[in-house]
């Protein structure tokens, strides 16, 4: 999928097989983003509402350099997560000159999160790549209108802070300080909190954007 979007294979998505230190040590470093797939349950939705109200009441520090976009296309959370992962690490990526993703990022840098979402709706190159990639997968991709209760978010390090980027939320969530060296472990701590909120659930999966 990255190759189709015009990104050199210096970085790759790899599975995180477990959250114990010995399994994390198998993930190639450095890691510049983590994508978490998790179930959207009643418990999670309750938490999401409470978190939003708390942040609105107390405020948080979000650097202006964080690239964040809203999600307006159903079942596109994987693509949004990938854009969040790449956009917030764009200076580390090597793009092909005709990269559709590079053009999308350049065009949308000065846009608001809502404008970026609208732009993606009309941006044929990424949508077509997403669809062809989805059909190559081992399981049939859901249609745009089908209700899916699994959701992707991206965790990234911007300026020494760990941000959760979820297009369903009104803003990024700052999870505190991190560093290039501790980022994977810090991101996994955030993933564990998702799992602890829904201890009966098993449908969690994390992948890391790692140096190839």
C-alpha cells in the first residue's frame, strides 16, 4: 500500500506480536508511528464522550505542527490512520516524485482538519489505491456503507509528545512526553489502556511503522 502511494520502502509496517518487552524487542527500530486496531464498544464510546468533555474543560497542549484530519468517509479509518502516520513523519519519508500521497499532503498542509477530510473525499488517487489494496487482502473488505465496529487510530511522536490521532474525535489527544528511543514502549502503554477498558475483548491489533 505504501509503495502504491509512492513511498520508498525505507519504512515498513510490521506486526507487534505482543506487548511484553521481549516481543517489543523484535520490532525493528526506530519506530515512528503505531497504528492500533480496536473494537468500538459501548464502554469505549462512554469513555470517548467523557474524555472529550474532560479535555474541553481542562484544555491540553497540542503543537501546531501536528497534522490532524477528520474522518468523513465510512470505513476509511485505516487510510486515515496511515495518512496520520506518514503526515506526521513526512520529513523522514522518501517520496517518489509522482507520489499521490506527497501531493495530497503538500496540498492539504494549510487546510483545517475538516477541509482535509473533504479534500480526501474528492482525491481519487488515494481512494483507488485504498480500494485496490483492500481487495488484495485475505479477507473481503467491507463496503463503504457496512457498519464496522473495528476502528484504527494512529499514535505519533511530534516534538517530543505522544499524540493519539483519531478522525472520529474533534482534536488530537496529547498523551504526554515521549522520545524517539522510548516511543514504541510509550505508544504500547497507551494501547494497553484501550485493552484495560474492555478486558473481555480480544479484538486488538497493533502495527508499527518501522525502519526497513
